[in-house]
C-alpha cells in the first residue's frame, strides 16, 4: 500500500477514488505545525543563531500526526501531494520532517487539477520538495511573526488594538485613507438639461454636449434656465457617423479577478467565493463520482495550457462554428506574479454548466458557469457592433444620440456583457425635430464610493500587497479585529481601525508604505527562485526594524481610556470603558488596585399577557442575537417554548399533539405555515394545514 498525503479531506476522497485500492489517501488538514511561542519575543526563532526556527505540532493536529505515523508504518511508500504553491510546499516539508521522510528522495506530486489524466501525469513525473519555495514561505512566516508579535503587543498596551500585521495594516491604511477622502469631499452643484425627440411614435432622449460651441457646463440654475430657453428652437441633424467597434473578451480568471467579478455580479463575500471555488476544485459528486470541476484556485496566471487550448478550439468550432475561434491572446505580465500555474478554468468542457447544474447548489452553479464561460470566451473572436452617433443642432445647442447594433456576437454568445443594445430607426441628415419633454435638473457631485471587498483585492494586487492565498484572509482578519465593518456590501473603517492605522503610520511609516510591503514580496519571490539568500532578507529586515521599534516604543503616546462620567462606588476613581474577552465593559480607572466592574442592569422582559402552553409560566418578549423580537417562555432555560411574534400561535384549546400531548401551535417556514408541537425541539411533530378543515 502506498500512502498519499494531501491537505483537504474532500480532496483525499476525490484523489483516493481516482488512484484505486493500491493507494491510501489521507489528509493533513492544512498545516500540522507552526513556529513555537518561545525564545526572544516569543518569536519561536533563535535570533542569535541565524534565526533558526523552532517548530511545534499544533495542539489540534496531534491526532492527525499520530494517525499519519501509524499509516506510514504500514505503507510501502509515502508520497506527498499537497497544494502546488508555497504554502503547500511548506506543508510537504513539515510532513517530511515530522514523519522522518528523506527530503532528497521522497516523491512530491504536483498537479493543478484533480482529474485522472492530471494525477497519472503527476505519478509518472514526480519531483522532490522544492526547498527554495519552502525557504520563501519560512521567511514570510518568520518576518510576519516578528512584526505581528512586536506591533500587536505594543498596540495593545498603548491604544488597546488587538493586532497588527505586515499585510493587514497596509491594507487597513488604504481603507482608512479612502474614508478620509470621502469625509472631506465637498459636493459641487451642476445642472443637466433634458430633452427628447420623437420618431415613429417613440421618444429618444438626447445628450447635451455643447452650448454655443463650448463643452456644456451649467453650474447654477440661471445658466440652466438660459439653456432651457434655447430648447424652444427645433434641432436639425448635422451629421450621422457609423463606426464598427470591436470588443475583445476578458482574460480567463486568476484568483483576484474571480473574487472581484463574483463580488460585483453576485455580491458574494470573498471568503464565500474562495470556499465555493475550493469545493469546485476538490470535487463535486456527479453521478456517484467525485469530480474536480476547475483547476487550482490560487494563481496569478492568465495563461492556459496548450493541451486545453487545443481541446477548447475543437469544442468552440464544433458548437459555435470556425468563425468564432480566435485563440489564446498574448498573456500580460501580472505585477509581481509568481507560481507558474494556469488560469482558473474548467477541467472538462463536456461538463457544461447545464449538465453540472443538477449537481450543484445555486452559488456553486453561478461561480462554475462564470468560470466556464469566461474561459471559453477568452479564446473566441471579438464582438462586433455598429455604433451610430447622430448630431443634432440649433443655433445655440448641440445634442448627440447614440445607437448600438450587434453585427457579430463573437465571445458574447454567452451574454457575459451587461450592456444594453440600443437600436435606432433610420435617420437622415438635415431632418428637423422639435425638442420634447424639456427640463432642467439640479445635481451635486458625489463622494467616491466606499470600497467593496473586490475593490480592495484589486488594490492589493495592483500595489503588490499579499498574494492570491492571502487576499481573502487579510480582509477577514480586519473584519474579525473590528478594524473595519461591512455595511451594505462596502468596507467602512471603525474608530479603532482609524486610530490603529494613524498610529502605525505615524510611528512606523516604512511598514505602512505599500512600496515597502511590495518590495518584501519581491524578495520573497526571489527566494523562491533561488536568486537571493533567505537569511540575508531576514537580517536586512530584523535589525533596522528592532532598532526603530526600541526608539518608538517609548515615544508612542498611550491612548487614555474613555471616561463614562461616573465615579467608582468603591474607591471614587473615574469609571472608564475597557475591552475584554467578551467585548466592551465599564470598569475602574484605578485598575489593578481597584478591580470594580460595573454590572449591566438587566431589563425585565415585557410580558405578553398570556401563559406558556407547555408549562403555564408567563410568556415574555425576547430578542435573539440578530436583534429580532420573538415570544418565549419566562421559565427559560427550564422551558424552551418559543413562538413567532407575528403568529397567533395556539390553534385550538382542544387540539393537542398526538405524540406527546402538548398544545399544537401555528408556525411558519420558508414553505409557508404549518401546525407543530409547542414542545419542539423535544417533540418534532408537524402537521400540514388542511384548508378544508380550516374553512369548516
């Protein structure tokens, strides 16, 4: 038996199904060990001896390691098949160390899609662990640990912030600076002139472009009303221009563009998009067989393999015609791209979105369909449109009217573009029209929109901050630390987030510089290429950082706690707001000498005016974690009876549950109303509403 170790349990099932009975596939469930919390600063690194790291097995992975050791003892060979990136390489190296596998001979499989062919090719062409990639990941981890521990400890003591980090803090700064732009924005007044013409009983709105030969600009109502007076004069067509416009398809997806597009189209959070894509990559049950539907999802690349392009060419010509195929465009270099992967693409073109739909949930289907169609579209001919621009003039005003007529669908047979077709009737030069529905409208310039998760990821990629594997997790960290909040799909910095960013920018300007962070990423990439020494990168970072830190830690002001305006009943000191494990609370400013904590006075719940049908105690109004009001028993937790605030619950005094004898109540679900037992969840009896019975 050969033991193959991967990262994910789902992935292990899919691969195990493909490899057969001669192989046992087991999951490490991600990293099995990390830096210890020991030594100088708790870094887990021996600073005095070339930053030698000390690793410990994660407490929640001890059983995993124990099982892997047992399986290794029974196996003829151990093969490592973790993900094909720096993190995956590091996990393979850690596994080799913990399981006592020889680094110079243990087989390492690399594949970018989970298919029979891909796995067969990997087995026929195994490689060894790439130590350059391991050193790159290790350097990143050491530097991030030092920055995280040093800054987080300082911030907690000075301004009560929870954490800081090399990537997360720079990302926070971008959000905070954008919020400042929004708050300082001053709206400017401007006016629009509206006018239409009528042709064949249909109105066509015109766009004002010029007033007396100058670009149309109306800053106040007086100027707008002057222009409005000019609309009493008819307009004449002075020119008709027709141009053929070619629109090329977009490139196939990489990690960042997939997250951005899904966020824009469907409003999914980046974390959800990553999870869905991971499921599609690792395997979906299709007709009893786990099938990997897309290639590896963490990639900077937009290139497609020659093998896939050949298959796609045949597919496009067969299903759409030879005139639709164009071929792969020249791949653009992505700033600081690394890891020579393919773009995110479907693994099998025969599994169309229509076929896959019955095996996927709604979110999975939408993401798969988008990936599938975007990939094929990237190899198809340009869309062609005829754009007609008609100019209308009178003695003072110039208007335009534009129309778009499709000529050749090209890649947009998939309807990926959301632009509306605007067909125009036949117009002729020198035709005159009266201006209808004229009017003026006051407007004000608007502040920039707040960033969405997708926009932040685009900025991170553009500025070289982080990598595909860290985009989503960075945003999640900022949300978890409550440095930013998600409001109607946009990210808004909190007061603590703004304070954290401002303090770090003041005292650690280099670390908060996007170019510094991008340069660090470049050095990490050079380590993975073997062109720079990892120890030198750590030294170049560590010694200047620590020297600056030792100077700054005494200079940084300590944020005074916020006063409540009350006095401590024990010692008379001011009461202040503090933060603890369970959130904000009010305590004595004289802590630790005085440990007084003000207990919140719980409001007595309002009574409903009737008794619980289960135990007879009074019913009261309560609120759940989301702040939604409901009716519950005052005898909770002894009695778990609840009911919706909108439903008159008790059905009839003489109707009881046939299973337990409790009262029947009227409940609601997504599918409508039904009768259920008031003793739920202890009793799960339900009964459909019999319309005839109810009418009687």
